[in-house]
C-alpha cells in the first residue's frame, strides 16, 4: 500500500439517518464491520450481513477463483509519460511495474461526485481505455482518514482482491463469490440491494490476499478500512468509490495482477500536485 503525504480533513462526523452506504470499519459483538458504521449483525461498506469465525473471515459459499496462466507483460520504462491530471507527488508513488491505473478524479475536495478512468500502458504511452461517472465519500476527500468520517482516503493503493454476491464474471483478480458475506441487510432499501453484487477491495488499511470483507486493520481500527470499488447507488458513500455495474464488470475482466494495477484517487486539485 502507498499513501500520499499531507493532511487534510480529520472530521469524525457520522450521519446515521436512513439506509445508506457505510464506510470505515470496526468489529462489534457478533458483527463483522467493514467500510463503515457500527451496525448490529451487519457488516461492510454499507450493509453487509455476515457471520464470522475466530480467524476473522466470514463464510465461504464458493472458492476463490484461481489465476489463469498468462505471460508476464514487459515492464514499462522508468521514465515515461504519466496519466493525465496526476502530478509528481502522486505519480512518484505509482510502482514502476504498474501497467494499469484506475484514476479517480474527485470533482472537488468536499464533493461526492467523481470521474473514474481506466488507463493502460500500451508499449509507449498510457492509453485511456474506459471512463465512467462515479461517487466517493459524501463529505469528499481526506489524507487523514478515520472510521466513520464519511470521506474517501486520498492516495495510491494496490488492487488485489475482489468478490461479490454474483458469480465470477471472468475476473482476473482473485474473486470470492459469497451470497451471505456480501448480502445487504433485509431492511435495505431498493437503491442499496445490489451495492455488493461486485466489489474490488482498495488496499487501504487491509491485508492483501484476504477477502474484501476481512476485518484485519494493520494501521489500527481507528484508521477505518473496507474501502471498496462497488456498484453505484446514485449518491455519495461513507468512503468507498462507486461506479455503474457495467464498469465493475469491465474492471474485473481487465485488471490483471500480472500488470500490478493501482488506484490513484483524490480530488482533482490534490491529484495535480
């Protein structure tokens, strides 16, 4: 995991009215909690229900998809063009081996609206291969993320694990299908019932190689976690980044662990630094 320098918002405000996406993470009694708030028997990034075991990972309806054999791509040169809108401070955190970048351009520091663009290294340059309107934390962005602050963490983070309630759509990332661990609660309103059909874990304060719903927090519980890419529900989140279903299928089928994909995310002004 790579983190940007600098410190901005450290709000701890947590709005708890109505059914909504939840961000940050804590373990509460019999609840597994990711991406969000303290909910009785509910877990993850908004509204997941899951039973847990002593090892810290909820159930397994299906095995993780195994990686398919593919030739390793040629590394990109150390000195090459960068993706648009990313300045030196952020770009210097992108590993040299990275050949795929998911750039999340937040409209403004305090805005929940964003643009997600997929860039791929194509031999001599970065090529934009897809883009979608998106949402981020309902209170915007922060370089000092804390549980329940309703901001999305700014930074450069690896992308390594995926899953969802639906069957594997052809993911190149390790994919765990689990109708129980990713299910929203029974009282979730219609706009949230499909949030976790597909998810990609953003490697902020999590252990790579574990399921997206794993509650381990290497930086400590107060620093939140459970920050995911997942299906959009039409408004801001409590920390995750959301895109249309078609975007999630494209990302799952395109992001290749052999190309060391990362997400570079923040508001546009900060990203240009």
